[in-house]
């Protein structure tokens, strides 16, 4: 079993948080969504996983894959 987890950028009471999928605790809490996206992108690239960006309402608004994409776009 692997500990690679997709990274989620989610709203937090103190700004924005980066959380690994299934984790109850935030990996990092920052003031802006832009900062959180930067942190999550670095982790996702390092672990070859996905980054999911949530809007203020909590719904996923964007996702980026940094691993082996099973459905790569045609070129």
C-alpha cells in the first residue's frame, strides 16, 4: 500500500488549507488560495498524484494530474 495521497486545496477558518485525501488534519494552512495551490502543486508533483482545488463553497472547481494519467489527451 502506498502513502501517496491526492492533495486538496480547501477553505479553512484561518484562510486556505492543503490536505491529503482522507486526512483529518491539514498539511499546511496559509492565508490565500494562491499560496495553498503552490504548496499543493509541489506536493502533488513530488508524489506524482493529483491536486484538487475547491472553491469557497467546498465544491471541486479544478483538478490537475501530476502522475501517470490513465486517459492522456490526444496530441
